[in-house]
């Protein structure tokens, strides 16, 4: 009886312990971070309402502001300003960025008040104001006045060769976006035309130490794989000015990779440079 009572007590105590543990056991807490991520995943990315519109670009994996700017003939600083970006290093795949300048607000100029116009009566309700003779004749003939056409003016640039050396690779739209020119480490790299430095650094993969000059609203030039950069961003540059020293940064040999971009698109520099 004692033995049975002993084992009964043990069993009872064990049951109580297990019961107590079971009562104290709680379900796993909800992961708030996962919940927040799930909610944020459904939130539209910045600029989503402009997807597909002219003058906007949808960010792709691996994109940087420097790359997007160069590919569209703009500076990364302008992209930051036009898109109100707090951190230029934080852009998201799928985000839509403005890559063209915002249209300036046009305010119609008020006509000067003269004694004649000051005394003139406003047209009566429902009565169209009189048209000038030329406009009236056009309206009578059923001819609509021609809308003003904005002419695109190509801004010409007088380019020179950026360095002396043997051409080791020509332009290939698919494989090589510019010209590769051989040389020795430290050879001078010269600005191909007057312009302003819009980028100087090593933040674009495949280009090493890179300088980008903006010459006008049409043309950019790029100078890659330099050993030393001698200019800084926003600096005004003259044609023929030494801007860098040739090197092999992010390249398999010492060379200058030189690009001309027309409205952001690579073009064959040989067609713009004088005979060498």
C-alpha cells in the first residue's frame, strides 16, 4: 500500500508539473518586422504613378544614379534634385525617377493697360470678342492657326582627341561603348572640349577611376580607367586641359576608355574627332 501510495503521489506530482508547464506555455509571438515588411511590400514605390511616361525611368537591378544619369545625358545631382532624394545611394528596383528637367511654369503676361483699353467695355455675356482681321479670315476659311513648333537645336561641340596613343579597340554598340587608347601609366588625359565636371570618382563598375564632363544639353564625354584624377565635380574645364593621368584601374592594361554620349546614348567617337 505504501509503495502504491508512493508511486501514486509521484504520478500526481508529475501530472501537476506537466499541467503547470502546459498552462505557462504561450504561442509564438507574431513577428512584427515580417508584418511590417509585408505591409510595405504592398505600398507603391516612389513615382509609381509616372510609370511609362516620357521623361521618367524605372530603376532596374544594379542601377545607380551615376549610371542612370550618364545613360540619359543628365547629372546625378540633377536627378537627386528633381526627385527630392534624401540619400542618392538609396534607390529601389521598380522606383520611377524623373530623368528630364521639370517643365518651367509659364505665366501669361498681362497686357499693358492703355487709355483705350481702360475705357473699353467687357464683352457682353454670350458674345464672342471680335477677332483680329487675319484670325477672322482664317476662321472664315475654316483654317486652324498653326500651333507653334519647338525646334530642337543640335548644340555642336568641337572635340579633340583626349590623349595620344594607339587605338586598341574601336566603337561597338553592343560590346564597347567608346574607344580604347593604349598608353603608359601617367600619360596625360585631356578634356576633349570645354565643359563642366559632373562626376569624378570610382563609383561606376567597369570604369575604374572615371571622369564625366557635360559640354551642353546634348553631349557628355567619359574618361575611364585613370590612375589619378586631377579635377573635382562642378569644376569648369577648358578644351585640352589635363584632367587625369592614364592608368589601369578596373582594366586589364593601361589604357584610356573614351566615350562620347549624345543625349545619353553612346555614339562612335571616331565620327566626331578630327583625323588622327
